């Protein structure tokens, strides 16, 4: 292989992203410099947060630049290295993004232990999504035995882990998802106590009241919008609300105007806190070890939706916003050698 292939942001989406917003380009194969290794991409991660970075607005991370590679989580195999800490054939994870090959600084790579878990788990249950669920629940949600935990976007990669953490500590867990298939999976396979298909509910506030007769102690919010408005109306005193994502608003062209929650938070002395995974970087090793232990004990299971082919990456990303995925959405780029 003497050529690389990359996907760049060709234009900023207005509303839902389309294939026209992305462009495939061919570039020379990168040559690693001192302190770098050449990595061949095996799997790519596509995640909802990427939609926010496609907007030219101030946020917690700078927007993607036009005509540059879209950065995101990836797993690869080292194919060329003169660095002593990484050898040819090693499996690594990093954020080099949507390209077949990349020259990456060794300090920006994590070595993957395939004895601990399957390769793809390091982009999901043991990667950014699993760690997001872990720190959101452990640091903000803090569910306790006998409490009621509600998780929106419960069939997504973060939501299903967050819900299972609630079950591990003995909480009653209510999931919210968008299809009967997803609801059945969460209840029958993952042990959620109750699961609501929001597409079948005419009145979400009434539905929450029906399935949470004792109110809501922890709300892990992945979606925002009308669903979150409905859940917030039923929070208990001292409720905790980890604010993880707002996927319902990512493709809106105008600001999302909804309920003002301040009165509910005040009168219930409740905590709503947004968080970013990067804030917990120093504790990643601890979080990954805990998740791996729970996985080995059978307390945490996970699901992956793997789309085959680098050329399908834009479609895999767009599928996040139409609810195509159960669990972690991944793109398989190549087989390992």
C-alpha cells in the first residue's frame, strides 16, 4: 500500500448530516517521524458528539476544520515502528480518526491488551463510551440500593452501560429506548426492570409517573428534549442528573426551547451536572479496570453494531441519528494481520 485514504469534512451540515457533507480523498502514505509509529486502521468509532464538532460554534472542543480529517476514536495495528515501546503488530487505540493509515505520536496511543477483552471493546465498553457511563454514574449519579434510576438513550453504547451500573448497586432501573426490539433487549438480556418505548407513549410524563411511582432519584440524560422534560417533572428530593448528551437537539437548525428546569431543581434540591470524559483522564486506568472486572464477572454485557467497509463510515455516522444502532456503532476498516 503506497497510498492513504481519508474522509474530510467537505461542508458543515444544516440539519441532519448527509453524504454530501463528507469527501473521500487520497493522500501519500504518511511517514512516521521520531516519536511516531505508522498505524493501520482496523476499526473506527462514530459517535453523536461528532455532530456538535461539525458546527462552527464555540463548545468544549474546537470545531472540525473544513477539508481536514474527521478526528475520532480508532483501533489499529502498528505496521512500522522504530520506537522501543511499540512494536510492529501491536494493537493500539487513539484518536487519529477517519483514515486508513496514520502516523501517530506514541504518547497519543494506548496499547491494547487482547487478553483482557475483545479488540472492539476498547472503543466501546472499555473505551470512551464505557468510561463515560462509569464516571457519570460513579461521580455524579451515585445510585444507591433501592433507588430509582432512569436512563434515556438506554439502548445506546453509553446508556446500556449506565443502566447496568445502576443494577450492580441494587437500584431499580428504568430505560427509555425507541423500538420494541431495543426494549426487549434491555429487559431480557441486560436485566433492566422496566423499559419504555417512547415512540409508543402519547404522554411521556404520564408514562414516567406510571413506571416510577416512587419518583426518580437518578436520571442519566443522553437525549434532552421532550423526554428529559418529562423525566424532570418526577425527580425526587436530592435527585442527581448526570448530563451526558442531548442527541435530540444535535441536528436542530434553531435553538431548542423547552421547559425551564430551575424551579424543579431548586424545590427538590437536585443536582444537574454536565460532564466531559476528559475531566477524568487521570482516573481512566481505574475506571477501565473496574469495568473489565464487571465484564469478567458477567455483571456488564454490551452490544456492538459493526458496519463493514471504510466507504460506509458516513452512513454509519448518519445512522446514529435515525436510531439504527443497538449499542456501540463501529466501522470495520480492515482485518488484523
